[in-house]
């Protein structure tokens, strides 16, 4: 059961961030051991090395695109050797070895701006991007949201499909990875699509597993698709206490790991939590073997981390987490989780390698 009393990793390293918050345009994960990446407002790209007790800023490049720190910036999961982020209407990949940037337009008009991006597949490179459309903002006081997928081929991008997400910001939850796009609209079940965003896939093994796990009033609170393998993590919870069938306790809320295809296995429960709590599954680590959860109720917000491979480890309690103003990032190489608190210009780093205590997987009921 997830709770503050669970064992945690070794004491975290706490330090001041090398730049004040008003110089930071974007912080993002980097495919580099013991480091994260930063874009500063003077149009420079940095690696923030976290090898010692004090973070060290190393300048990587400057002015490598027309306006490095301008517009709306949103971090994406990096690719091997490459940083990835969205900048207003485009997607930018930066090759750390060759110090070269490549960009693709992902918006169809000046009224569209990219708000979030996730990889559907890494090879070939297929990306899903959520776009904000302000075409009707002046006339109807309305902003529209839509999801588009693209295949990136050299310098070209090929539009694959689109799904409308309505006009309420963050009302629709979605994720992409493992060759799938998952979309959950308010009051509707979660739907799975292929990269082309055509018809839903109700018979996909993940959809069938979700249907089987959604018992006793459990509903999807969060879903995270693996970026490269046929694996998904799902948090299923409920608001109020339920009754199970006569003679059986109702299924407890929890986080499950579901695998299909070449890695097919029975769903595995990774952790449990209480009715009335809400779990959010955050991004996977660059090596794809660790994940963090944010668990909150009306009074507190707690952070946990766990190994989630075929042989999961035990959840680790990392402590209380501020309600807002923080970012979570994984480092490459030796697994570490970083929390950046902009309000305090502070970094907290948990070194997790060897802390997971992996144990045999337990199939769900």
C-alpha cells in the first residue's frame, strides 16, 4: 500500500539550481549520465551536471535555431543522443554529439501552438502533438484543442491523423507510446488508436486487459504507455467506497503493469492505494525501467518511485511534494530522479540505482 511510511532511498541531495528561475526558459531530461538540460533566456543551451554535491552548468550551444528561447517551450522525452522539445509551432531535435538542431513544423496555421508532444514510436519516428487553436478566440471566446500525429522522414513530416479534443483545456487525458495513442474524454471510456488515429481498437490486448481490471467501480485515473515496448502502466482508482460481490472484498485501487505482444503476460499489480486518492503516473526513466507516481488527496501530495520491468521492485517513498511550481525529470545513465522547485531555485536529487529491491511479479486477480 502506497503511504508515507514506506521505506525510501538514501537521503536525497539538495542544492541550489545554477540559474535563478527568471533566467530559465525550459528544463528537460537529457540522454546523458547524471545530467539534465536547460535552455536559458539568453538563447543558450546548457547541460546541468549532477555528479557531485553541487550542480554545474556546462554551456553546450547558443543561437542554434532562429530564436532558441522564444515562444512556448515544452519538453519531450529525449531520444538516444538527442534532446527533444516543442517550440510554439515546431518540434526540435538537438543532436548532442554533432551540436546540430533539426526542426519540423507541427502546426497548420499561425493560430495553432503546440502544447504537448509524445513519441508514438521511436523507429520510425512518429510523434503525437496536442495543439491549441485560437482561430475562434476573438469571435467566440473559444480555444479549441486537437491531437495530431506525424511521421518524421528526414527533413519532411507526413501528417497521419487527427482527433478533436474539445474546447476545455486539459479536459481530455491522452498518452502515446508502444505504437498506440490512448485518449480519455470526460464521461467516456479510454479509447486506443493506432498511429493514424483512425477507428478505435476495442479488441487490442491493452483494451481487453483494462476492461477486465475495471471492476467494483474502478476507473482509469492515469495511463502511461511505454515509449518503445508493448507495455503500459495504469492507475485505477475510485472516489467513494464500493462493495464487491457477496463474499469478496472490492478490488482496491492500484497501479498495474500490462504487457502484450512479444512480452505478453498477465497484468501485474505494482502498488495499491486508498479509495479517495488520485494517482498520476509520471514519465518513465530514459532506460524505461523506473517510473514515479504522484499520489494526492484533499490534504497532501506524496511522491513515489518504483522499478517497473518484468520483475518489478517495491515502491519507494520519496516524501511530500509541493502542489505546484515543480518539475520532475529523470537523468540518463545511473538512474536518478530530479525535482526542480522554481519558487525556491532548488534541486532535489534521489539516486535510485540499486535501491529498488526487485521482487517476483504478482499477477493481478
